[in-house]
C-alpha cells in the first residue's frame, strides 16, 4: 500500500484552502457591482436647524391628465342654470374643466393676451355677468396643494388631478383657482392666471360657518409679468476672489452663483468635465475651486424648501431647496437647488448633481456645534442608480465573465506551480538529510565491519554447504 507523506497532505490542504478563498472571491465579484460603488450612510448623521421661514412646498410633478375622451361642446343652457353658493365639486366644475382641457396652447396664449382684468369686489356683486368668461387675476399665493378629483368614471374632462390654489389679491379678497399646471412658483410668491370664472362657492370653516369665495379654472399658474426677470449673467472674477468663508448663508455670493447656475445650460456644465467634489480639497483650498463646477455623489440626508430674501437681484430666484449630502467617505456637503423634478427619500436615496462651489460656511447643528461645510449650488439633481448585474449589457456581462474566468484560471495555475515547486524542494531536502545521516553512520559501520571475524556467514551472509550424511 502506497503511503502518503505529510507534505502531500499539507499541500492538498493548502490547495483546498486557496481554492475556497478563490471561490468566495468569485461569488463576491458576481454579487457585487464593480462599476458603480454605493456611498455609505453615516451611523450618526447631523440633524440640521430647519429655518422657520416657510414650510416645504409640494412637488411640482402631478400624475399626467389624459385628453378629454369626447370633444367639448359648449352648453349655454347649462351655464345659465349654474347657481352660486353651492358645494365645491359639482357638475359645472367638470364642465369648465372639460372646456379648459380642450383648449390648444395657441388658443390659450391668445386668450391670455386679450383677457380683461376685473375687480373681485365687482365680481362678487354681479357674478352672473362674468360667468363662463375668461378673466385675468393676480395676487399672492396663500395655499398651494395638489387635489384629486372625486369623480373617476363619470368624468368627461379627462382631468383627475389639479393644483388647488388660494390667492389673495391687492384688494384683500381671496380667490380660489383650479390649475392643470404651474410654473416654478410657491407659497408666498406672486402669481397671475387667466381663467374661466365658474361660480361663487361656499367654503366651510371650522366654526360651522362658511365663506363665499370666487372659483376659477385655468390651465397654468404663471409668475407675474411685471416682476423683473433674469438678465444675462456676466462673470466677475474680482468679486469671486473677494468672497470670504464663514459668512452667512444668504449673502451676495449666493445670489451671484444662483445667477450663474441659472444662466449656464446643463450640457455646458457636462462638457467642462467637472472634477469630483473632495471634502478636504474644498476645505483646504477654497480659492482654487471657488466658482468652478464640481460633481457630487452621495446619500441625501434631508431636503426642504427655503424662501430667499431676494430684493432686486437679477438672478430671478425666490425659492430654493436646501439639503445635506454625505459622500462615501462620510463627509458632509450643503447643497442648494433651484429646481426639484423628482421625489426623494432622505436617508435612502443616493443622488448625483453637478453644481458650482461657492464657499465654506458655518453650519450650526441641533447639538449647538458649529462646523464648516462646503456649499454647492446646483440647478437640480437626480437619483444615482447602480446597474444591477442582470441588467448589464451583453458585451459588459460577457467581458466580466471572461475576465473572472481568466483571472481564476491564472491564480489556480500559479498555485499549482507553487505547490509542485514546494514538493520538489522538500524531496530534495529529505534526500540531502538522508545522505547526511548515512555519512554520519558510515565510519561506525566500517569499524564494525573490520572488528568482526571473517567467516562465510559473516562475510557472505550465507550458510556454508554441509555434507550430506546418511544414517541407517
């Protein structure tokens, strides 16, 4: 029976150990996406001090409304039967929604140009004279929220979601409007619209009373035309060099970079190949990166709306979104957005944005600590998704499998070669040790051989031939 040396058993154990490690590495490469690493969320995030200026508004996005299932036909008889001081959702509301949703954009623009402006006090006195007419109204937004219409089946307008807005005019009168769309306007902003006057309805209050409010229906809420719009941006290098760190959040540099980010197209920012935002580089060398575009990827910790005290600045931005992002190195960045086109889940979503670095400003936490955070101003941001393994393109998936196979084969070949060399070296060492032991015992064996008498048995190790004797 062939005996196995302890070296062979030890080598096989090493081979088995390394093969197990390689198998685990291969499984890890398959399960892990090697293309886009996901940043980690810190175990103890900083809780910000939320300002009490204004609550965060609702998202601009609503589920899309479908086109009217049937063409709109005006019904004069129905318009004459409309009565005031009735509940909010009634047949006439869906009738006017059908009318508004059937107008083309060209017809709506012409109507917006030719619609007259009316006093709300005069409208409340004689509502029947202005019913089913397009009127232009402007005021300050008191309330803005999405609203789902009650009817789903018997709804000829095709409108199921609207923006329900409460405006307060210069006369001090409240007006309610149902809008299919809206621009970038938020509560406490000035707005105007051209809408169809429907009726004066009774709004129930908490003390079991009601309030009479005119109801309009429009296609889009617009910012007032008399507000100053954004002018062309001009770069001022001297102003950028004079910007100091540890200054308040709302300062001239904030409006300056808001004007810059609003005037620069997103494609131009991408073509400039902005570098990745590094916390220590922005903290140590702010003058080097100030006014330059950077690329930030991290986990969103919070996001809320913020109303600016913009007085006469040409950037034209009055409402922004403030947030906190932490990268994969657990470093925090303060971000400012002028738009929000998606719904984000703080603490879960990994976001990506391209913005301009402004400064390092003093950030106060709820624990009373003051830390310096880099401030990055961007137009918008999007969710940063990892590519799942099963959704990789065929060429990338094939390259990945072939590369892992070649790498595994190479490692196995090198381990086998190393094991064979170890076996040869150990065999040579054993042979050398055997020769040394023999050489050490050789004088003793030679001396013992000379001291013994010579005999046929001792010399030849064979018994002598004895004569054959026969006994009778």
